[in-house]
C-alpha cells in the first residue's frame, strides 16, 4: 500500500457492502439447502442491514439546469445615414444614460440643407400670415362695395323706368325711350346679381380656399424643414437605454455605414439566465418561482426568480426555454457566462420522506421498499413516490410515519427475510497503524 491510509468512509462503505452481500448469499444458500435437503431445515440466516425512519418533514422540488447569462436589455445602435465619424464621446466600458450623446457623424452638408429649408419655411409662414390678415379682407370689402353700388344703380334705373312708363301712358313719351329704359333696368339687375354672387363666393368659399392654399404651402415647407432637421439629427448618435458601452468597433474618421452597428449598449443592472429544461421538469415551473444561480469563481450564489416560461417547445431540442432574472448591482455577472440554476418549483411542508437509496425499482418500473417489521423480518412494500430532492424522496402512498425502511442491504433481499439492524456508526476498525508508521494490510489493500 506504500504507506497510504484508506479513508474511514471508504472502509465503512466496503464493510457495509460486504455485510449486505454476505447476508443475501446466506439467505439464498439457506433457501437452496432447505429445498434440496430432505432433512429438517435449519434456522434461516439473519441478514445485517441498516435502516432509516420514515420522517415527516418539509421537502422541496428543485429544478436544476445549466444556463447562459444575457443582459437585461441590449441595444446595438445602428446609424441611419452613412457618414464619417467626426468624434466619439465614449469608449468601451463607459457608463451611459438614456438619451446621452455618444458620437457625432460628419454633418456639414446636412446642416446647410436644414438651413435652406428653414428659410423656405419662414417665407411660407410669412405668406400665410399676410394672406389671412390682409388680402382676403380687402377683397371682401371691395366685393361688398361693388355689390352695394350695383344695387343702388338698379334702384335708380327702376325709378327712371317707372317715371317713363307713366309719361308713356299719358302720351308724353315715345315708346322708344320706354324700351331703352327697360333695357337699362335689365342690365342693372344683371350687374347687381353678378356682384352679389361674387361677394357670396368670397364669403362662403373663396376665403376657405385661399386659406387652405396658404396653409398647404406652409405645411409643405414645414415638412421639408422637419425632414432636413431629422437628417441632421441622425448625425448625432444617442443612447436609447442606460447601461455600459460594450462594443465600439470604429475609430474617429472611419466611415460609419447605415445599417451596421456603431456602438453596443448593455443594461447590466440585472441579468437574464436562459436555460433549456426538459418538458417534464419545466412543467413544474411558473413565473415568480424563486431560486439561485451559481457562477464559477464566485463563492456566494445569486438569488433571483423565473420571469419567462416559454409556452412552446424548442423544435430543435424539444426543451422549454426558461428565463431566470437576477440582480447584478456590482456588475460581477458577465453576459455569456455559463451558470448553474437551482429553482424551487414546489415545497411540501408535511411530507413523508425517506432516503432515496432505500427505494427499489422493478423491471416493470414499479417502486418498493423493504420495511423492517417489529417481528424482526423485512417486508417488501410497494410505494408511490413524489418529489425527489438530492438523497431524499417523498412517499405519497404506502408508508406511515415512524416505520423503518432498509437503506443498506435491501438490494436482492427476499421478502420476509430475518434481519439484524446494525447501527451505521459501528466502530469496527479494519486497519491499525503498524509500529513502522504504515497501515496494516486489510481487504482491498491491493488498490493503488
């Protein structure tokens, strides 16, 4: 053994294994001899086992999985115009806030275009104000004067016609002058109708159309000015979110292409761990379930909760994508890191719990345990399992609190076999130091 000491836990495991195997062999030999011999069978052998009580305690269904960290929010800022980079105001790792100016692109041509359209807009606005304040009222006033003058002329011609008609009836005036007076009345009436119609048109339609035309010119100029202003604004790159600059591929003077990311901002105040979990496990999870994520190189786990359970399976892996959100106040969690998730999906407070090692699974999938009866025999009992958590398992049906189940020595143990319960803390020593300081040889000493 080259002087190497075998750990006590390993020796204890070997001792328990030898006891269990020996007990099963003894029981099998006794059954074989009793069936083959015509003599009176001897007393059945006693098998040494270890037991554990059925306890009522709390147990949790913990879903564990590997996940990849992603930022809470991320923005790859893409310029809308192609132009050289005039200057950057941030660098990688800089903390930025929403709306902060990050970079400026070359914009002298855009600034000139904006100035030109602003002049056209100001001119259209002045024309609109002049039209609404001066032109239309003057036209309406002239039309009203023309209509009034035409009405007066009509009234005068009608009086002349009536006077001449009386003279004609008295024989003091020839018909020719009466007919001429009738023509003058008709002309005056037509002139009045024309001026009245013009006035009504200005009052009802002309004013609206004139104002509409002036307003249309103003809106057109305003739209062009706003478009030029927008193009100028595209040369100023601002952050859409608060976070940290994680990527800046270009340098000042290089060409920024429209549609190609110029800067990347990540919100690292929280992180999202995205895991792909088998359907059976994911079915137990729901939004709000709490848990922890363990990060390599960091001793303390980070707490968080489930924020998304995908309603559909991933067609490539037939798993369910689950998002787990955790706070990241010191930015210790880096996107892209692989972490281990432990999410508590269910907690049963008063559950019957036994060691998972005591459960026997049949070829048909049935589960059972060997119960240490008060008669000194081991009785096989079919059980229904519930939540598994590490070395413990919940028993839904088949056992009662206080019963004892065989934990070591149950495998291959026949039903109603006589058993002897051993304490797991048996102090039997299998190796003692030799005077030379090395261990005395023991079983398994051939291990290297």
